[in-house]
């Protein structure tokens, strides 16, 4: 188990290095600046030591030499400050460029994931990976750049300077100081699993908050506030506990390493004092050496903190890379055709499909829709109506059988080409944050006159004019100030602007009042004229004029025909019709 975790961490680190590869020039520059900065910082104790050695006693002080050294100290400190600012700017550039690349890849993955993944994973957890986990990853990465490089350079350079002053005392420092790294490494191994659990629990909490906020009306309508709060309290408490554990154990690193480094400093003071008394080094040299010893042990504290923080960053990076590595939807076949001049002939031959292997849904489904026909799909909840729409759009691939458009197997054509031939109006409306005009123009790029014409055709123009800024009114991604019916009218206007060769209307008028529905129905009649249309409806009055009605039950088409034919058969459709209307 431990070997598997170490392998995962190594793979995660290797993935990180791939993202850093394109920024090697900037990384090289920041390492160079770090080296120059550290050398200047370490040069200052030498200058201080020299200045002290020019104070030989009362009345025997070389003020000119001291002044010269003070000027050098001021210049070195100024240059060091400027270079540190430049180095931090470059580090920020590298860090947030890498983060931009990681987020871009994560979001690109989301847009290419199959709907089966989106449907089976909490949206809030996915959002947490792209936002919260990437932010934590950025914090660890930035800390690594700002402290890790300079810390390593400081250790190496300080060691050289100390060897130049006194090799035996340097040996004391070198032998004792690595103890702090051993302590830090031990704690880091223990905290990695804790940070991983913290990240997962945070994602769970984000998911719950997202569900509660988006479904606030339902939560209140069913008096589930207390249950929602209890679940929130449970997750929040678990997050508190795992966060405290992770922070507590990681916080042990700094005091323990400082304790060890203080012991090293005390040992250097004692051995250095004996050396100075015996005349093996000057007082100024001892002062410089103590400064170097402090400089040498300092980075061990910083690196220990960085190592601990990197455990959190790697845990978050692992979750992000897990998302990026998710299997995307099946790509288009090599040489896949592009649908052009679609007439709208659609056929399903021996189609079988199920979302899970243990639950059969659609079996041996056969259907042929002629160009320009209006096909309505009706049936009880769960019979497979929306599933057929998902298969037609190739949101899911059939398990067996064949679906074709104009005699082209949809698996042999480009997915985007197929989906662009359909215009969809769904029961669940989707509105993006932006102006009303932008939402309608999602159908296609169009002039303002065309946008207004589409809005008028869908009967959305009247309510749009009453908005604060008309077509320039900004609406939120949940529709905000708009009612459910108004949001659906916008979606209908979007399709009317696109004018695709085929249409899918899945309960498209479910949120619209009866009076407006009659107007919309007339608009749909104009829109569907000469276009192959699939209409999913529970309100049978909306599909009475359909050319063919497909009656589904348990994943199979049990009846087909026009409205009058099906009523005369006195079968399942007739019972559905009778349940809605007095016959």
C-alpha cells in the first residue's frame, strides 16, 4: 500500500514537471537571481565582520575603513532587495501560468467528458477540484518557488563560506543540521494522507452547498432545512477534524526543526568561542561564522515547511490530475464524415441500450422517421423517452444496433456535425450569465433584427421589452429575475434563431401557461414545417397534430400511428388520452 502511494506521488510530481517544462527559461533565470541574491546576503556578514575587526580598541578605530564597508553593505542590501522583488515577480508568473495551464486542461476535460460521468458525479465536487484544489496547489507551488530554490542555494553557498572561515566548526554544523530534515520528512509522510482526506471532504462540502443553494426552493417547500443543516454540520465537522489533524501534525515541523537548529547554533557558539580564545579565528570572523550558521540552519526550517505544504499541494494536484485523466467521450472515428444538406431521415435499427449493465432499458427498438415528419414520443415516466433523445444526439452510444441520419451511421460522422443538425429545447432550461441578446445568439451569430424576429416568433419579445435594459439586460446563470416560463421562451427563441434541419422538443412548453402555449404551438408549427422533429410530451394536447406518435412502455415502442388512429385502437395511448381528457 505504501509503495502504491509513493508511486502515485512520484507520478503526480512527474506530471507537475511536465507542466513546468515550458517555463524552464524563467525557472533558470529565477535560480540565477536566487543565487546572486543569496551571495549578496552572505557577503554582508563578511563586511560586518571586517568592520568589527577595524575596531581594535579605544582610540584605535579605522573609521574610513568602517565607512567603506558600510557603503558596501548598503549597496549589497539595495541590490539584494531589487533582485528579490524581480525574483518574486518571476515566481508568481511561473506559478500562475502553470495554474492557468492546469485549469485549462481540467476545464477542457470537463467539456469532453461523457454525460455518464457528469450524471454520476456531484457537480459541486467537480467544481471544487477546478477551483479550491487548484488554489491550494498554487499556494504550495508558489511557496516551493519562493523558498525552495533560495533555501537550497543558501545552504550550498553558506557552506562554502563557512568552510573558508573554519572547516572543523563547519563539520559540526553539517553533521547536526540534517536531523531537522529527517524530522520534517517523517512528518511529511504522515500528513500527505491527511491533506488528501481534507481535500476530498472539502469537495464533498462544496457539493452539498451547491445542491442546497441551487435547490433552495425545493428544500424549503419540503421543510428540509433542518436535514440540510444536519448534513452540512456532519460534513463541516468532519472537515474541521481532518483539517485540524493535518494542520496540527504539519505545524509540528517548524518548532521541532527550530529546536534542532537552536542546538546546532549553541554548539557553534561554544566551539567558535573556544576557537576565538585560542586565537584560531578573530572576533569578526566568529561574528561572521555565527551569522552564516544562522543563515545555514534557517533554510532547513523553510524547506521543512515547504515539504509539508507540498504534501497538501501534491494531494490536491493528484485529485486534479485524476479529473484530467478521466476517459473522455469516444472520439470521432478517423475519417468521420461531416453531415451536410441533411434531409432529416432518421432510423433506429435493433437498438439496445442501458445505463447500467444490470438494468435493461431499451431492447430491440426499431423506428424510421421520414424527412420532414413530426414524431411525438409519449409514455409513462421512465419508459425511455429522454433516453432516445440522448441516443439520437449521441450523448450516449448504443450498446447494440444502429442509429442513422440520411443513411449515415451516426458513429461514422463527426459528433459536432451530428449535434449541430439538431435544435433542442429541453424541459430543464439552461441560461448563461450575460445579456438576453447573448443568450438568444447562442443559436447562431445574427443581427439585432434577426434576434428580435426570433424573440417575436417565440413570444418572448413582449416580456424582454419590459426588462430594465431590454435585450441588454444582464441575467445570471440561473435566470435570476426571469420566471421558469420566461427562461423557456428564451431557449425557444434561441432555437428559432438557429433554424436547424432537425428539432428536438423535450417537454418544451412544460413551464408555459396554456394561453402562451397555444401561441408557442403555432410558432412551433411554422418552425417544424418541412423539418424532422422529435417531440417528447406528457401533455398529449401538444402532440395531437404529429404525423406519427410513438407510444413507449418499458423501453419498447408498443404502438405507432397518428392521434386518431391510436384513439380508435383503444389501446395504451387511448388510456393515456382518456386519463387527461374526458372522452
